[in-house]
């Protein structure tokens, strides 16, 4: 049975079974052009190096056997921008020198295979199953063939807490949802936990909700009822339950 734990103060998860896997999501390399629309200017090389440095720190401190990227490594949806041509291969070249790397493609990873070296394991869009856990980006429904799982770890939704008068306004958060398995797999019984991982890209948010566009996941859309939920900050503080899920995800 695999076990999961949040890395304190980081948007990263450890999944342990026979091996230890470091899981992060939504790097969105090349996102800087989008920020220009809000008059935010960030140097592409600076953000790439910051992401690499943060991952190096996690690799050194957690000593994982592999790094699993849950999709949206790049920012554009279907095309490949000049920034992505430059920085995505550079990212993979650097990170694969430090650790075995697996990429589960997301909805922003169109044509990503043109940027990924042979040293990276590229899965299908449905994701990767380790023991009882599905690792997926979150933009596609899992097949009924995966109904034996009892845990889903996903990205895609970029959960952020918005409350104007709160010191946590605009902060990334974790979400853990528990529901009946039949809500997602109609012919199955049992319980299912869904862990939504916050984006690894710390520049990806505005502190004003009207500037922030949420993603939609068919996994969450298909689940109408949650037995329980926890909303947790990066430092591990529980700030809400199922009553706040809709506020954080919409």
C-alpha cells in the first residue's frame, strides 16, 4: 500500500511504496508572456533557474528515486513558443542529470514530445498507476479499467485561496477530497481520495480573483458529493473543509 505525505512549505508531494517518488505539477514554463498582459515583467531565465533550484533542494532533502511531473510543463496549449523551444529542453536536460524523470502530459503539453529527450519517461494522458494510486494531470476522466485504485493525485486546477481581508489571500493551497468510488467509477464500491496538488510555479497567481482564471476538471465535475474535505496551506495549516471547496475551485 503506497503512502503519501506533503513536503512542508513546498507544493510537492512524496509518494512512497517500494520506491520514493517526488511529485510536482504545473510548471508552465514560458508563462511570462501571459503575465505581460497584467503589466508584470519577469525574466524567463530567472524563473527557469528558480524552478530548477527549488527542485534541486527537494531532491537533496527528500532523496527520491524519481521525479513525476503531473503535466503542464509548458504554458501554451497547442503551439510551441520560442521561449518554450529554448527553456523546456534546457529544463529537462538539467533535471535528468539529477534524477530519473517521468512526465504525465497535461492539456498545455501539446507537441511536448518534440521537446522531451529520450531520458524522460513520457506516459499517456491517462496517467501513471503506482500501487493503489493514479497519478494524472486531471484534465481527462480515468478509464473504468482503473477502478481498482483508491487514490488520485492530480494537478490542473491550481487551487488558490481568495479572501480579500485574509493574510492568505492569493496563496496556493492543497485540497484533499474523500468521496464514494462509485461517483467516478459507477460499477465500483469503496472509498476514493483525491489529492489536488498546487502549482509549482509561484508566479502563477494574482491576488485579485478577477485576474485569475480557474481550470475545470471532469474528475471533479463528475463528483457531486464529497464525504469530507481538507484545505491546507503550504505550511500545513488546515484552513477549511468541504464547505469551502467550491470557493477555492471556482
